């Protein structure tokens, strides 16, 4: 019935090459250009969605923020097109929790990251952020 069981169940829905920690350039000898494309998902700590009259939590909202980065707009769209069917409508199974299916609640426009330049491609990387949400109740 732990929070870790819930987050592990959500993370298990993602494809194998998804990161759950920030991608750091030049870590372990990898250069920035070789890291693209990438997908980073962050499961946020649940917050109370509803309570009983006795103030007991009835439902908790869990948000999952997914950042998809690539070298071109097309690469980002392709990753999103392959990722979304795994996530949209999927229901994580975690001991001690009842969950609703994940639902896409926000998709930001693809934008360039002007703070870095990929030297081999001589361009800025592009990214988008997707936000999914589910409701979880402990039992």
C-alpha cells in the first residue's frame, strides 16, 4: 500500500528506454548529441482530490509529466505517436491501490531549446511536455 508501489506500477507502463531521472549531458562519457532522442517521465507525489466528511482521503490525483526531446520536430512527433498508445487509457496495477486509467490532460507545443546547440547537427534540440493524470485511492 505504499506510494512507491504506485509509482513503480505507473513507471512500468512506459517503454523500456524511458528515463525517470533527468538526462545529464556528458554523463558516463556520452556526448549531448548522442543522447537524442530521449523521453523523461516524472511521477509526482499524489495530492488529495476528495475527502470524506471525516476528512479521510477518498481519492488522490497523480500527475505524470513526460518530456520528449529530439533533434527535429518530426522525431518528437514520432516518439509521442509511439508513446501515447502505451500510456493513454492504461491502468496501473499496484497492491493496495485502486486506480483510474491515465488520461492525457495537456500537451504543450513543440518548442526549440535555445539554451543548447547540438554541434554535429548545428541546431537547437526541440521538445514537448505531455501531462497525464489518474486518480488513485488506497484500500
